[in-house]
C-alpha cells in the first residue's frame, strides 16, 4: 500500500532511462503482460528474447512488433514449453549459446484456473508444473549466466497466493484429494513466490550478487485462464473485465522490477488500490507465511527431485 517511494501516481515507465545495450529474457511474452513488457523494453532501446511455447503465436507477436518498430526490431524468440522439462533444458541451452548477457530474466509465463486436474507428461499438476517447476528448472540452468554479471531475476506472482489455505500443501502437492481451480492456481503462485524469497536467502548466504524481485500485475485484461478455465471462470472474467486494468499497466510491475533501483528484495510490488488489483504501482503488503523458511526448504528439495536438477549453493 506504499506508493510514496514513487510519488502519488506510483511507478510509471517514464522513470526508465535509455536501455540501449540491455537484454531482457521473458517467459510467455507472445501475449498479455509479457508482450506489453516487451514493448516497454523495446521503446527504451533494449533487446528482448522471448521464451514462448507456441511457434505460430511467437511469429505473430514478432510480426506485430515489426509493424510497430520496423523490421530490425530487437526481439527474438526460442521455443520453450514450461510443461516439458526437456523443452526447458533445450531452451536454456539456446539462451546460453546465443544470448551474450542477461540484464533481467523475467518469469512471467503462467496458466491459471485449469478447470479439472491435468497432469504434465512428468506427472505434475499442470499449474504447479508450468508455473513453478518449469521456472524452477529454468532458473537453475540460467542462474550462473545471470550471476556472472550480477544482474536480476523477476518472478511474477499473484495475489492468488493468499486465496487458498495460506500454506504450501506439500503432503499432496498435486492436489489429488482436493483439486480446485482457484486454490490450486493460487498454490502454484505461492510456490513460485516462496521459491523466489528462498532463493534470495540462499544468494545472500552464499555471498552471490543476483537480485531477485517479486511482483504481481493486479487484475489485468489478458488471456490468462481464457482457454483453460471452466464456464463459470470465463463468465466471471468477462463480468469483471471492466474493473480490471489494461494488460499494458499489468506489465509495469515486472518492468519496474527489471529496471528500477533501490527496490527491497523482501518487497512485493504491484498496483496498490482496490485490494491491490489496480491503481498506482508501489509496494504491497506481503503476508508473512510466504517467508517461512522450513516449508521453503522442503519445497526446494522436492523441486530439485521433481525436475532432476541440483543447485550448487
Ligand atoms: N492477468 C491477471 O489479472 C493476472 C493476475 C495475477 C497474476 N497474473 C500473472 O501475470 C503473469 C502474466 O499473465 P497474463 O495475465 O499476461 O497471462 P496471459 O495473457 O495468458 O499470458 C501468459 C503467457 O504464458 C504463456 N504460457 C502458458 N503456458 C506456457 C508454457 N507451458 N510454456 C511457456 N509459456 C507458457 C502463454 O503462452 P500461450 O499464448 O501459448 O498460451 C502466454 O504467453 C502470469 O504469471 C500470471 O500468473 C496475472
């Protein structure tokens, strides 16, 4: 609820200077908040590398950007399906081989409100698998590259993190017994956020330099949940759409976390009015259960086992 750090209008992209020479890597950037964030970065002279799951949607997004910014627009993509661990590994390798440096790696992609429990090919509940496990592996594979230049990681969370049981359901992480589209989505965002703050702790203990920031877009008019939600969810989203803010404004918190100086690592940034759904961008209240370390350590271990990766700190 604090916008004072940026004045009464909160943070806006006007605060960003020239980003020429900087490179931002964003997951799920062919549409929604990720696509709008891409445009803000391009407007400021930066280069953007998208990690998207659909080749046709990626090409359509690049075509749209070319129309807006010209044929030499500094935007490209690699295919990455966060639901498939091998796809994440391949995409990470392509980034390592082709992207000279990363100024911020933004974990933006997500699915939401999946109507009935679905499992990825590795057997993960789909929202946990894509939103948390996929990003967990991606960050493991790209961390050293980000760290080499002491840069940033941005994790896009959601206020959904506090709408379920307000704890990690580690004893039934796939929600086999109590699957519920909203709670299970919220739980996947909670897992992402718990992991992000635990990564901060471990970075600090290990004396590393990478900064991690966590944000949320509030309620933004994007395609989130449009395909995977049940009928009630889709009707609800249509009814609530006029109250939500634009996808462009929804992108500002992640752009801010990728570019702004003097943010608090244990902060949680996003719109600060109407129950943090819209309004000026600033610091929002973070519920303390997100920062508890014991469940975070267990989640970390389970995530390493699930994704067959090991962090070296
Ligand atoms: N919109 C809101 O009101 C709201 C509220 C709270 C939090 N958020 C968060 O904001 C972030 C951005 O969401 P958005 O609203 O912009 O949603 P969106 O318009 O649906 O965009 C989501 C992006 O993620 C991609 N994606 C989905 N599954 C993927 C996978 N398996 N592998 C790789 N990419 C995948 C989508 O690709 P396709 O186009 O191929 O599907 C799309 O590019 C998410 O983290 C979301 O949880 C949004």
